[in-house]
C-alpha cells in the first residue's frame, strides 16, 4: 500500500464510514494523529520505511478493512481490494485507413 497523500487517508476513512475517533481506535493512535495525517499534502517515507505521525498504523488499519491506497500515473488513488486497478488512459495514435 502506498499512502502518499492525506486525501487518500480521508477518502478511505469516508468510504469505510468511520469517524476520526473510530479510525484512531482501529489504528491504535491518537485522534489528532489521524487528523494530522489527513491534512498532509504529501507523505514522505523515510529510509526506515516509516512515514511518521502514525502513518504506518493508519495505513495498516485501512488495508485490513479492504481498502487499498496506491499511485497510478503519479496520481494517488483509493480503491477496494476486490476491484482491479483502473486502466491507464493513454492517447493512441489515430489509425490510418487505407484508401
């Protein structure tokens, strides 16, 4: 799971229908930590693999409930673990028809 933006954490929480307090309890972190992560514009993962501020705990709690946060085409996405990732939308060259 690649949680790189606070908007992903908030979207996952809303999809799950959880309040901030419920998510904090599920992740084992403080309610203020959940809010702090949700308001982050970009989450940097350090060399030890930790994002700090309870990011790892929050990501684990989200993933255990069947939601995946990922990055496709440099854009953060949130999806259910049972659905396939969205296809990449690319412009294709128009096919030239022979005369």
